[in-house]
């Protein structure tokens, strides 16, 4: 029998609550749509996000008045010279509201930097990666602090480290791996400043935003703030940071464990298990990808269906896995995204980690009652993860599908067939948590499962075993990496996922490798080191060939960057830098081990 009860936060039209956008964001979406229509045929690699990152030179009403007076041709389009002149006159450049900041704790070669790296070639490269922190450090400009109404960038109190390229602001879960790299680089103050910025977002909005932009206020990202605080405390013993962070962590924990995020699963013995899901507070096109989302939704005629798709798209962005077949009922049809109907293994692993972190940090400051409470919560979540996700036959934890993620129903009866049997790297995320990796027999079973899963490739761990290829039909005009709705053309073009085979992503490499290492099993450590060596090697070769670190890599081929998705592969790149440095700190690189592709 399925048990139902009312959500703490009542559902509204479109399947849940909505955080309103700002007038500035709404206007910049209009500019985005006009620009993509105007420049679509001639401008290569046009990125929709560019336009919602503009800042205004004058107040909004004056700018809107000037925009509305732009001439239009017989097709209703603004001529390109007129639009270009308008943009140059009325807007500041995207990214101009963040200015370069010299990291206070950067030195070219920190004392005690990567002592296990003895190969001179690898050490020289590691120092180059270390130096990239200077390139990626910014601070919010005074203009944002003086006139926040003219900017979509949100004011933050401390310097930031950005991922790179089009990601010209702070992002939530990226920041964890950036911090891990900063700690390897001995840049403790810069790491702390990132955490203080994220705490400020929790204090303002009740949760850490996907990114520090006004158009991201409707969703979060994988919750790793507690892991950042824990990692910094372990290196520095910074008690003041812990005291500052704890109230924010408690507030964030409430966000993820109540209302629309909370789901109850009743098992066969009538025991209730509380788990969480991704569920964005949004039911319209994402402003940074408005034209793309509208193109997908054009399949539907009704507003309700479109709103449901928009919420699922935004919820997928909240997962950090935008976009993967993992979230689709039909892996060949993007519009079957069902993220709000899925209980994800990794989200609940992150929340288990949060419970353990809060228990630890509360004990550090002497709050034993809170510490004990969160230890109890962690025990319950571990049981829930094993009951709902674990599959003994496969030796993996599998995502669980609930009946309908767009209604107020939050309690469901567990059924074996609701587990998603496709293989994703996230199926192994529980290894990252000591409550799981301390069980040697379990680790061995999971290690063997990973070894035979098809995920471990020549250059690292693939995100999935599904090659979605070019199979999602969208009626949309395409100019290279730009997807533009066209009122004139009626072509069908195909969009590839970014999160499926053969793409590999630094965070997933790190979670799996670190989990295997923490287990204490020699067999597990050997496998972890093998994966780390493959990943370091592909990062190195790609860097030498391109002069850049990449957002993602093709794990089929050593030295190849990844591809697919809404935008071209980005460089910089925060979390890739961080994971390489963390791996080199853990494993080093012996003098006689080749770094080139074998």
C-alpha cells in the first residue's frame, strides 16, 4: 500500500513552488532571443548565456525604452549592425563585473608542495596547473556592490575562484574540487574565502545557489558545503570557520530534507525511509539557455506540459548532471526527462556526508546534542540507501524511480523494478563515505562490480556505459554550438548529452578513487591508483597539446577532451585542476613512470 501525506511546502501550478525571476533577467532574456535570431546565421559559437551575463550602463527602464525603439526588418528581426551598436552602447561586457584579484596566499612553489611527485617533467607541469589558480581568481567589482540592480552577478564578500571560460562566476559543487586543489597548493585563505561566499548565499537565500547569478536563485547544486568546511578544518584547524559555517549548514540541511525535496519510501516490512531528490523551484525556460529550452518544449502544445518539462530541465541542472540519459525515461527522447521522479544515489550520499560532517563539526565546537542528533540521522540514511538503492546481484547502488515527480505525492512503496539498472558512475558514489568503504567485504564486491562494469576505460572512468550519440531530435536552427529557435527554418538537428559515454568528469573520478583508497584494501587502492594514473596522464597530454585544462575528457582516448552538450567544451578548468593536484598529492608520480600516453 502506498502511503501519501501533504508536503510541507504545498504544490502550486506547474508541479511545485516557483522563485520569481527579476525584471533585469526577464529583459536580458528578450535581448538573448533577439540576438540569437539576428546573429544566428552568421555568428559562430554564439552562447545564449552571454546575454544574461551583461550588466547595464543605465537604469533598466531607460535601457528597455531604447531597446524597444530598435528598427526591425520585414521578418521582424533587428538588423545586425543596429543590435550590435545597441549592445556596445548600453551594456557592459559579460564578465566585466568580476575583476582580477591576486590571491593573497599564492606563491610560485609552495613549501611542501606535492612531495611525492619526483618526476621532474610531471612536477613542472603540476606547478603550471598550480599557477592556474592565479588566472581563475576574481573579486566582485565595486560597480556590483554600488548598483546591484544593474547586474545579474550577485555581490559576494570575498574573492572567488571561477571554473573558467563561460563559467565566469562561482559555481556550487565545482567549488569542492577547487578547494581540494587549493589545499594541495597550500592556499588555505583562498579556500576559506570560497566557503565564506557560499555561506553568505545560504544566509540570503536559504541554500547555496547553483551559481552566483540572479537567474540561479531558483535551484541549488549537489550539496557539498559541509565537505568543504570539513576539508579545510582538517588542514587548518580553523575553529572560527566551523562556528561561522554551522548555522548555514543546518539551514541548508533543512532545505534538502523537507518540502519538495523530501520523499518517503515504505519497504516490504512497513518501515519508512526518508530520502531526497532534486527539485528546482522553476517552471519556465532557464534564462541562461532560454532559447534551447523553448526549442525542446515546442514538442508540447499545452502550457502545463511545457512547465513540467522546464521544471525537469532545471532540476537536471540542479543535479550537476545536465544532461544525461540517467534522467530520461526514453534515452532517445530528451523531452522524457523525469529528474523530479528519481531518487538519486549520489544526492543521498552527499546528504549522508553532510550528516556525518555536521555531527563531526558540531562536536568540534562542543554542541554534543546536535552531534548526536546527526549521527542518528546518518544511521537512518545509511539504512535507507542500502534498502532503496542497493542491488546485491549487480554489486552497485541504483537510482530509484518514483511514480510521479510532478504531484504532491511524497510517499511510495518500494518495488524492485523501480531501480534503474543502467550503469552510471554515480552507482558507486557510496564508496566515498566511510560508513560504506570501511566494510572491506562490501568494498571488494563493489570493486569487482566496477572492474566489470564497462566504466573503466583507457583514460579514466566514463560517466555511463550509454553512448547517447546524436539522437535527440529538436526542431531548432543550429549554428555550430549554438541552438537557435528559428521562425523561418524548419530543420531537425540533434543534440548530444555531455554526461554519458565516452565523457569522463573530474568529480566522479575523484569520488570513486578516494573511496577506494579510504577503504584500506590493497586491491582497492591498486585499482584507485590505476584510475588516477590514467586520469592524470590524459590531463597532462591534453594540456601539452592544447595549453589548457579541460572541463571534461574523452576517456576512450588518452589526451582527448570531451564533447557534446549545450555548449562547446570549456577550458580553465577549476575542478579538473583540483582533482589532478589532489591525485598527485595522494599518489605522487615516480621518476621512472612515463607520463605520455602509452
